[in-house]
């Protein structure tokens, strides 16, 4: 079944993230609270899974690469182009759209 662009966008924007710590690795302050009674959302992706951590590390390595290029590149044209692309690709097309969607859903 092929999805339309809007269906794909909605699936992407409605992903949920669970940050519940694994029961065997709770920080002491959480052990003393009612945190242990919280139940994970079955529809949410768990922050502590190896798969999610791998995706997060990949994303952070991309950001580190862009930062290194911006710091070490002597060409003003290249730096300006990188910043423009970062703004267009990440800030405008991903982050801003996600924030607007969240604001719409929670209002």
C-alpha cells in the first residue's frame, strides 16, 4: 500500500518517544518516587533501545560534521551555503513543522 505525502508526514510527526528508564537501571531519585508505577506507552518508541540510540548517534554525528566544516572551512561561500541548507532542511522542513504540529495537536 502506497502512502501519500501527507499520510507519510502525519506518520512521521505523530511518532511518540518514551523516556521511561529501564527498571533495572533507575537513578536513585526515581527509585524513591512513584516513577516505578508509570506504564510505558505501547505506541511510543523507547529512548533506551539500541535502535533509537543508533539513530540518535547518527543524527548527532551529522550535526558534529556540519559544525566541524563550519569551524574549519575558510570559504565564506561554503559556510553560508551550509547554514542556508541547514536552515532549509532541518529548521524549516523538520523542526518547525514538528513544533507547529505539536502546538496544533495540544491546543
